């Protein structure tokens, strides 16, 4: 097994129906960052896997989970 280490410098995603294609960009050195020459990694995962990963990262970061606010009477009535 080959392990690679680097700093995450960007990411994008594409909705693929019941799956998500996650594209991660990382660099292994400050020179690669200066040259804007990241290593690219693509992961295909189910939306459930994406939700579990996202929840895990939020918990790991110590940030509070985003809880949707209840909509008030006016918003419920008029959208």
C-alpha cells in the first residue's frame, strides 16, 4: 500500500444521482503550491457515505452541527 501525504488545497464535487464524485486537490510541498500543481484524487461515494464523512469531519473540527432553524408562521404560510 502506498501512502501519500499533503496539504488539502481545494475540492469540488459533482452530483451523480444517488452518488457523489468528490475531487480533492492536495500539494506535497510549498513549491507545488506556488506552481499551482496539485495532486488530484477522485472518490465516488454514496450520498450516505458523504453524509457520514461530513458529520465526522464537523465533529472532529469541534464545530457545532448545523441545525436548520424552524420556519416562522409567516414563512410557513407564504414561503
